[in-house]
C-alpha cells in the first residue's frame, strides 16, 4: 500500500482592499473597555484622572458677561427656555397664592420649591454645556441629565432644605421676640416691614435673613453645575462653591445682588418676568461656574 502524500492546508485568504494591508488585531484592544461617547466624564481610578479643583480669579465685569451669554443661550434654544421659564413662573404663582391665603404653609411650599429648583436649573446647565460641546440643545436630554447624579444632588438639596428650615425657624423667633401678640397675618407682615417705628425689627430680620441667604448662596452658586460637569460629590462641590465666594467676595456679592434684583423685578405683574429671567439666570449661572472653576484637563493618552 502506498502512502497518500499529505497536502498542505492553506488558511483562507482574508479579503483586502487594494492598497490597504490588514493589521493583526491585538487582544488587548478587545479587552479594553470602550469609553462612552458624548459628554459623559471619563472616570478612572488613577490619581492623574482626578486632579484637584483649582479656581480662577474673577473680575468686576464678569457677571455682566455671564448674563450676556445667558441671553445668547436662550436665543439659541428658545423652546427649552420657554419650558423652564414656564415652570419657574408656575412655581412663583403657586407660592404667591399660598402666601396670600395660607401664610402658615408658605415656608413648607418654599422648601418644596427648593427641592424642585435645582433639578430645573440643572436642565438649563445641561443645555449650556451641550452648546459648548457643539451638540444640539434638546429638551429631552435636559430633563434626564440629573438621573446619573442623584446621590450627590440629593445630598446637596438636603443641605439646602436644612438651611431653608433653619432660616424659617429663625424668622419665626425674630417675629416672636418683637411681636408678643402672635404671628401677624400677611398684611401685618407687610405693615411691620414698612413701618418706620419697627426699625429695630427690620434691622434684626435683615441681618438674620442676610446670614442665611449668604450661606445658601455660597453653598449653591457653583456646586450644582459642578456636580453635573464633573460628577463630583456634594461635599467637594459645596466646599468649592464656598471657596469661590471667599476668594472673590466683591465680585460674587455683585453677582448675588444682580440675581436678587432681577428676580425681585421679575416678580412684579404676577411674576410673568420669570418666563425670561429664569432661563437667562440659569444659563448665566453655568457660565459663572465655567469662569470661576478651572476646566478639568483631560488625561494624557
């Protein structure tokens, strides 16, 4: 019996495009997890990927530039602005109605608005961030941008609610000290504030309110956009926000005064001004964060 000669088995040829060669696939590339595209931050366990937060020096004219950029964002995404402006206006209408009819429930409702407000503002921050990245503004994206930051946002909102409740309790104590006849009605509160004979009450009430307003403003001025942008924890965001105020006290005082004045003027005529002022201030707050906190450098490849 003669042995059958074995024929060499050739591997099937891989089709190639003329002028291009096929490179072998590295197994390490297949094992490497792919990074998600878009605006999601690249989380890494290496220390180089999470550099410390550094701040930038602010100038007097910056708040006006933030407002101008906020107007530009509103003009670029009018549909998003109308939605969030309507939400702010509705909140103001409900709060004003409760304050006129049932003032004892006004503080509780204000706490509820304080819970909802940051989520609405985060939607505006997300719209401004998408515009910076060259992506189209989308209402659907802004409505769900907070879902991956629930832990940090919940902790920060809890701190704001506690400050709000302490503020309300301190206000009641001031009223109890100066008005031994009990808590005045809504009309009585207005008369007490504008009565020249109650200058000592107005002074103490203003000081107490100013202290708590400063705490709330310092804690939240850049913390919420920072959580959205860097997915940081609430403690780091709150401390960074306070650092911004401490290192730029005059500029941030000017910014806070602008916010107060614009919101106060918007509350006239049943708060209809919030339809425009709310979205503009929301977008402007994002640009305030961008100007105050140094952008995070991407990790080297």
